[in-house]
C-alpha cells in the first residue's frame, strides 16, 4: 500500500482517475471539497464548493458530473451547476454514489428519506441518465444505494444497498442500460464503495472496519 496524500478528510471517498489531466480525484464529504492529486508530483489541490457533493465522475468529453443531495449536475469551472435532466419532469433526491457506465449513461444511487432523516420511507433508488436527459429507475426500495461497477466484458453489473451488507450481481445490457438480477450475491459486512480490477475482482471499502475486502 502507498499513501498518496496526507490530507485529513472527514469522509474521503469516491476516488476516480481523470484521463484528461492525469490526476486522481476524490471528494471530502461533509466538507464540500473536491480533492485532486497528481501522482507524478504528489501535489494536492483542493476545490472548495458552496454545496455538498457525494461523488463525481467524468463524461467522455471530460466534463465533471456530480452527485448531490438535490440531484445530478454538470459542474463548471466557476462552480456553476447545470442539471443533467429536466428538473420539472424528474426529481432525484439524496444523491450518493455515482459513476459513468460503459454505455455512456450517468448512474446515480440515492439514500432513502428515512436514512437521510427526512421521513419514514425506504425510497432510495438507482437511476440512469442518458445523454438526452432521460431518467430511468433501475432499482427501488433501497436504503443506501452505493458502490457499483461493471465487469471487464461489460456484461455484468454489481451493486450494493449498503444497509444490507450484500453485493448483488446483475446482467447488464449495454444497448438499453437494463439490468437483471442473476441470483448471485455475496455478503460483506460494512460494504461501502468498491471498484473492479482487470481480473474482475471487486475491491470493497468496508465502512468502520479499517480494511479493504477482495472478492
């Protein structure tokens, strides 16, 4: 293991590589910060925002996409947010983990109203948003949609509702973005975000456990 940054974060998560500037990005949750690390020099830059960000990703054109409590947005260099969809038609609340899929759609998971302290409903969801701003609900009735990724052949999709401590496998249709549960799952206490390597092993950050599980 190698320590890339000495920065102390309240919740440091969502690391993602930006192939356009060759830097590693992650968020510092609860501090409204986006951190950028240059592995070549070790230099750290921190971008302070006026609003919370749970996760970030990059489009094929290098645009920054962010997941926020009030939805999903493009983030401009001046801090301006532009919704990825028509907010008069769709409502996405309590955004959590998010990634751009191999099909180019933006995938965003949400927390339930109950977990967020805004009601008693277990209504967390997993959404996809296409390039035209069309929003599709892929999973519903979630407590905390979290950590998802795709297999190297782009035919399988992995997702967790962190409060269940279970990662589920789904078949994935790259053409229409549909997923279908395969019946395969694995239980990992503390499962939070995760990523996949070239051999299709999942590297799972385990919240409150102090380790990374490999499955």
